[in-house]
């Protein structure tokens, strides 16, 4: 390494450390030297780079180049997993993913991917999932959600594979559907290796330029896991009444199952922050009684286990969770980042300011339809009412930058953060 | 309510209290064993839904209760409707017509479906034209259906532009003044209402019902 490049590397390392320290300070409720600002984007990068959503999902190199350009222009304190969040098109195609529609697969080339809310597990399948989760995944769930796994519906029942039952039982593996599944899964896994390879390489490149990533891995709340990916929204709402006991049992069980992969994955990533988008907690979605019975206990258990493992939960409380603030306050002090989407951040600061760091929350309607001047005023409002009174705020948009945000408004957001809060 | 018998009141209470098993069993008994007038049973369901709507507005009930109430009514309706003897010329008076759909580019339908259901059980004729609805489909459906209210739904931020475009097309077609427009969905607020040119936005299904009732002169 030349002296010049060595100096650059050393400068970038110092910048990285300073930026990361701001985040660590916020988490431990110490005042950082300035208010950190995050760059979180999904399809907004397509607008910024002048390419289609489809290109963003399929062209690893172009997406990395655009993401790097955005990072260098806005000079944020932390970035999201900019490539990982969007560039999954080739993998989704290889695996025959059925739960999303994405550009070229159900939606147009300039539209974001969208989740298909369906019953991927039927109401009468609780017992099967509870008794044998892995068997349920192999024979039933995976074939329902991904074409590559469809042959698995014909797999033998593994409990029968013992002694000479093992010898005779494996004949099923010669079935064409099962063979085809294995071949397709291997191809999909190879694409996944390429995808994750690009992600790792991009994150390393960002680190070398001095930019830490906001999170190492992404988790899910147990209730949301069952509601979103198994029972579907309305199925889950009916289960609150019709399958209450089984739902509670499954929430207990999946909390353990989720932690089994979440903790090792987070540790392997080298980044302690676990991002957890929260879908079903908002005030409007269930009563306080239902929230405290079905939603909160398993999520709190999950967060405490992550904290015990030395990790930092960062739930993104979607929509408006103002009525939940007193309940979700019940976590250890200085161990979490609470990111709010539409909850009044000033109110959140009043209730939670001495317990957790805060993140957010410039409104999507403001960012997409407002003027740079209005964005400036909204940042100033958060600085004056949250940051300056002592809130450990990481400035961000409500759920990252909306895809349609004019670039001028993003410039206004970053400029205002520096202007009003260092 | 004064004319309601004890058994009828029991059905109303069980439905309103989300006691699905007992409510369905009693409704089935009334319809199939007691041969009670199916229109009366449906009227009891509507009374129960008034209570559910009130509890929703008061912050006691939320989406799960609306969804379960919808399921209970659907189950009772499936038994009652074939038993209803149509009297020629007698059509139940409706409060007005609402055309509802999710704007183009957006595939979300949970909120839209709940709004449709709540409007329906509150006495509106509702035509739901689905998700990802192109502008030209809205125009054609409006010409055919002649709604009093057009409801545009959208969950994603891309819906802001789609709603604006859809409403602008009503102006171009010279039909903007012929009906009211309400919008709703996850990110919708007053800023979006002003941006799109809609007449109003609703934060939930009950607000949507009340908007329609106010516009059409019915007691909210």
C-alpha cells in the first residue's frame, strides 16, 4: 500500500469509527457529537440512478455503483443494506418465489416488489406445525411458497427412515419431482451465493470508505412471522378468537425457533444491530388487551434474548404506535433502537427518551409531495423537539426513503440535519 | 330495540360480543328450526353491527373484531339469503352507491375489503372493482355504475401519484362534480388528500362509512 492510500485508509477508518461511535452513543443514551443521519433506501435508488426498478433488482454491478454514488453524495453516518434489500431478482426467479410479485413477475418494470398476503398455512394445520415444524416446512410450507421446493411434497416421512426402513425409505429420492427440486435448489443456491457475495463485497467497500451499516441482520416479531408468512392477515385476526390457545402455543414455539437462527446469524455478521420491521403492532390493528396477550409477550421475550446475547434490537414500529408506548417501554435501559414510522416522535421521546435510542421519522407524504423548504422545516422540528432536549435520535425517513422521493428533498434532509444538529 | 324479544336480543349480544359459536348456533336455530323471517334475522345482524361499529369508534374494537364480525355475518347470510322470499318490486332502499378499488400499481386489498364490507352492512350499494385498477377502468366503471362516492385505496407511496392521476382523469372526463371522492390506506394523510385533489380521506373503515353517510345525508 502506498503512503497516500495508506493515509486514505487510515482517514476512512477514523471516519468509520467516528460514525459508528455516534450510533453506539445513541444506543447507550450518551450524547454523540452530532445527530447521526441514516441513508435507508429500497427502490429510491432507481429514481436516483435513473434506471428501472427491474434493473435495480437484477443488475448487481449497476446497483452497487448507484448505491455507492448515493452514499458518497449524502455522506450519511450509517447506511442500510442497500444492495441486499433490492437486488434479489435473480434469486427470486431461480427459486420460483411465490410470495412476492416483482418487476417482470406480476408487476411492471418500474414498480416495487409487493408481498402477496395469503393463507400459506391453513387454520387446521396448527397441530402439524406445533408437533413437527421441520416436517411441516419440508412437506407443506416450502412447496407452497417456492416452486423449487414443490417436489418436497413427495419426500418420505423422515420418522420412517430407521434401520431397514432407511434402506427402503430412500427410494423416493429417485422420484422425478424430488430430483428436479434438488437440482433447482442447487442452482438457486448458487445464485444466492453470488447475490450475498455482492452484498458482502459492497458492505466491505462501504466500510473501507468509512460508512458503517445500520444492521447486520434482519429479524421478525413472532406474531408477525405467523401472521405475514403463514396465516395471512385476516386468517391471523380470526385465529385470535377461533384458535387462541394454539396460537399462543405457536407463538412460544416460534420465538425459540426464530432465536435459534437469528442470534448466530447476527453474531456472524459482525454487526450487533438486529433490524426488526414490525407490522402488526400499530394502535389501529388490535386492542390493548389483544396486544398485551398476543403480540407483545413473545416479542419482548425475543428482544430480551437478543439483548442477553449482546445484540441490539432495532424494531421499526410501523404506522402509529402511540398507544403502545407505555407497554413497549418495558425493556432494559440503553439496549435498543426504536424506529418509529408514524408515531409522533416528540411523544415517543417524552415516554421513551430515557430508555431507548430513537430513529426516524420524516413523513412519506412530506418527502414525496413536499418541497425542500418543508423538508428542512420538518428536520428542524425533530431537532428542536427531540434532539436538542436530549433525545438520542438517528434521523431517517419514516421507513427509509420512499421510492418516489425527489432527490432535492433528500438533499434537503441531509443538509438540514447538518445545519441544525452538527 | 323495544320490540326485540329476549332471544333476539341474545343473538344481537352474542354477535356484538364476538361469541361466534353461540351466535351462529342460535341464528341457525332461528332460521332452520324456528322458521323465523330471514329478513328479521338479517336485521338483528345489522343491529349487532351497529354496536360493533360504535365499539370500533370508541376504541374498544379493532380490525380483528371487524373481520370476525364479517365472517359471522357471511355465515348467517349464507343460510338466510336462500330463505328470503322476494316480493316483486320490493327492493331494499340503499343509502347510495359506492365504487371502490385499489389504484393502479398497488396490489393491496385488506383495507379495501374491510371498507367494502363496512359500507355494505351500513346500507350502501358497493361495487368493488379490485386491485391495481387502471385509470380507464375507473372511468368506464363510473360511467356504467353511476356511483355517488368513488373510493380510492392504496397502501404504497406510489399510490399518491396513481390517485392524483386517477382523480385528474375524472376532471378530463368532465365527471369530477358528479360524485364525491374519498381516499384511504396506510400512508394517506391530509397532505396526500390535498396533493391528489380528493374530497376527503379516512383513517379507517368507520370513518369511510361516516364520510359517505355525511355526504349522502344519512345520519352518521
